[in-house]
């Protein structure tokens, strides 16, 4: 049985920097830049505003701090032009974050999503990768 989330619950979960594909008659995508106490949000459709939070992938669901951390990680990884090297660097970063009990599981998931996007775009797979033992046995 599918669980439906109320509109109020979705509105409460909306965060600064969340991606908005379209809203009502406004069909340009944008990002939430302000949440008001009356339950409304201000959406900025400027490309630079979108890129501030979503330079690499849709990071909706991450807090603004998590979005910044994800973008900083990807900025560092993107300095390498070879797809296979970037894939390996993403896997290495996921492994490092997995070892830190204070790290955000949402950032790790965003990195896995970015890795999948890179695999689809490049058509390459990582030569080596880290995986939970129970998933490969």
C-alpha cells in the first residue's frame, strides 16, 4: 500500500536550495531561496542560483550545509578530467565518509547518485570499487 504524504508535510520538508521543476503557471525551474512563516517559499529561477546548490546533481533533500559540502567534494573531484579517475575518487570519498560516524548518509547517497550519472554519461565503469561484503557474497 502506497503512503501518501500530505501537502503540509511536503511543505514543511522543503529546504533552502531545494530544486523546483515547475510550480503552477510558472514553468521555469528554480531553487527555494527563502521560506516564509506563512508556509510560502520564494523560488529563484536564475541559472546562477540553481548552480549554487545543484552544480553537479539534484541535491534536493540535503540541508544547505550538506549541499555546500557535496559541491565542495565534487569541485575537488571534477578537477580530474578522466572519468575513471573521477569514479575512483567518488568511491574513495564514499568509503572515507562511511568510516566517519558523524558523516551524512544523504551526502553519501548524493555521491552514489553522482557516480551513477557519471557512469551513464561516460559509459565507463570503475576498475575497483568498495561494496558491503553482504551485498557481494
